[in-house]
């Protein structure tokens, strides 16, 4: 992890940028050759067997916490956003195209209620 400050042209002030690098294992590299069910898969990348690949994340923040704390904040935020993404895309909360605000609020509340019930039943 490394951090520094950066100010893009469209930003009003400089922000702290944290760059995180994580080493990927050979199974998660796209296009690498591996065996699944004793059958060879097509490899799109030709290279040495000891190839090292990394995944990078760049986090822009105004927090003054340590880098590891900022990384955990962003991971927690992603976990929360996954719930909203699931509700929006799988549960029909993508938006309503009616001018009647009361109908929109009613159907949104029904979807939220059913989602809560589903989440409770799934954990039992």
C-alpha cells in the first residue's frame, strides 16, 4: 500500500489517494491454462510458468486514517452497496416510470418488505 495526494483538474481540492496492490494466484489469472475435469482449457496468454500478476485498487479519499483502515472502510462500503445492487437489479427496484408518486412509494415499500422477509428466511 502506498498513499499520496493528488489533485485532478476538475477537483476543487487535493485528495489523498491510496494505491493497493494484491498478488493474484495463478488460478485467477484470466487466460492461463488450467485443468478442469481433467480437460485442458484454452490459454490466451503465453508466458513463463512463474508469471506474477497483481490486482490494483486506487482509492480516493479525504480521510486521514491509516491505509489499512481506509481499505477496510472501502470494503465495508462495497458490502453495503452489494445489497443495494441486488435490490435494484434482482428485486425490481431499478426505477418506476409513473408520474404517480404514491404508487411508486407503495411498490418500493412492498419490494423492501419482501426483500427483508426473504433475507430473514434465507438466514434461518
